[in-house]
């Protein structure tokens, strides 16, 4: 489910934030699998900032781009 679809859903704000947090901060086991680390390694915790940076870099442009498209479309209507 995309962020836009999630945001437009009928879920409560609390449910939406819970989904976003759970997808951002994966379990240590999931993070270990994602970054090819041993599942019982303490190093997995060092990868939480790596994941956060990845998500910010990956999706900030998309979010800002969509916002800019929306603003441009709204300004063209005026």
C-alpha cells in the first residue's frame, strides 16, 4: 500500500501512524535479513539509521514532487 493510499483510507490517524512506524522501523530480524547480517548480531542496531536515511533519500523527492505537482495544478486553476 502506498503512502497516498494509506493516507486516503478510512483508518484512524493512530492506525495510519502505527503502520508507518512499523514499516519504517522493522524488527531486528527483518533488518538483518534486509542487510544480509546474522540475525543474532548486535550490529543490526547500527542499521536503523542506515534504513532511515535510505527511506528519507528514496521517498522525500517523491513526496515533494507530488506536492509540487499538486501546488502547480492548483495554481494553474486560479
